C-alpha cells in the first residue's frame, strides 16, 4: 500500500531513509521504495506538494502518521 502524503518541509528523495511515527512512538524505519506524483514516478518531491510514498516492508499506514525522511552522510575529518 501507498501513503497519500503532503510534504510539509524540505524535499523527499526516492531511496532516502524514512521513519514512521504515530504520535511520539517510532513505528518503523526503512527505505523509501516508491515516490509518485499523480501517476508518474518522481525522483524528488518538494515542500507544498502532494505525493504517494511507499516504504519497503511497511503496509500499516494510518491517518495522522508522520513520515520523516533523512539521509546519512559520512563526513571525514580534515587536518
């Protein structure tokens, strides 16, 4: 199943990591497998737009769930 969503801030990228929160409780953490705008696949969706999001291995979306997407960056120290 796909979560019909509104991006409230930032940008959601396909293949980014995501968390599903229900209230203050962390329900699931995984990878964004599908990102769609209308019926077309999208690589990214900016704030203010609606989209459909599917997270790998999670199908129990409920109304008012919050999806947080993030990237992990490796930063190497410099001298």
